[in-house]
């Protein structure tokens, strides 16, 4: 246990530097709050350090003792707030290295693909729903916040650790590759030629594409997909929040 007497030491800098950015070149990420930190501790993530109060260490002594944590920093909540530079409502933080992303070929038979989603909160919400519903493979673009982005990880309640994440470079090439491997590719979009979700026949292997929060899915991407699916809505209502829509669709797809 390392008692902090100088909050400016280089080892603590990461806790203030990685406020909302995803991670550094070495894969470093920061998790905060007991629920999120504890779920990360129960995974196979490589750990670098914990920054926490005595109350946290006392309450979760057995879990902490079961893990190899190179550095365990002891602090107070007031001191922790000075380290991170803003008010906080929790008593622990963790510095870890995110797992290597998966390849397309390593993904499961059920895949959720995010096309241009920009909100870390939406990514976190979607990841939490994926974990709850058993959709364990996620494909994202380089522009989409990674599930180990600090805010996404927090909203996901740490469940990012349970998913395989594939980061594609070209969505069109990825769609064609999925199809060549026997996946049926579905696009979630409001369209005149879309099939209602209630009428959909779901195959064993599928990819479901969720589009940008405002723009949706472009016509050239829709043209590559096997099926366009939409959720029945009341007249005059055009869309759900993308996280809500993803949850409804995944639930139906998983009930096949």
C-alpha cells in the first residue's frame, strides 16, 4: 500500500489526464466507481494501479488480495478530488491496459456493428445492453468511442470487459467480409422498403448495423445490406434513441 504524500508524482498523472479520452497508445484506460472497478478486477484485464480510500480497500479486501495489482495507492476522497481536478462521488479509480481488439474472424455468430455513432454515453448504454442480452461481439469504426473510453466504460457499468470488440477500417469491406462468412447483414433504419421487426425471420448468423445518431445509415451502406429492419412506431414518431433501438432490436434478434 502506497500512502500518497505528493499528488504531483508522475504515476498519478494518468488519473487526471484521461478524463474522457479513450486511452493512450499503450492501451491505458481509467475506470472509476466501485461497481465499474470491481467488474474490471474480475476480468483478465492487465492492471497497473488502484487509487482508492481506506474504506474501499477495507470493503473489498478479498477481491483486491486475489489480484496482482502492481501499485495500490491509498488516498482520501478530498485528496482524490485534487488529483483528478474535479468533484467526484466515488472512492476508487483504476488504471489498466485494455485488451487487444478482436479480429473479424474471431467474432461470434451475433454481431452488433456501430456505424459512425459519436456519443460515448450511447456506446456505453449499448454495451450494457449487449452484455445483458448476450450479444457478445461489437464492431466499431475508428471514429466511434471505444467501449473502454472512460465515459463509455462508466455508463456500461464495466461490462465492456465482457465483449469482443472489432475495430473496422472500412465498413463496406467489412460488410462484404461478413457476408462471405455466412452472416446475414441487417440495417436498422426507417425506410419504405424496411421489414417490420415483428415480421422478421432471424438467421443463426447475423450482423445488425446501428447508424449515426442524427444521420442514420447512408444509402450506399443500405444498398450493401441484406435486409433493412425497422421498429413499428406510432404515427408521427420517426425514431428511438439509438441505444433504446439497439436494445429492442437485439432482444428480438436473440429470441429467434
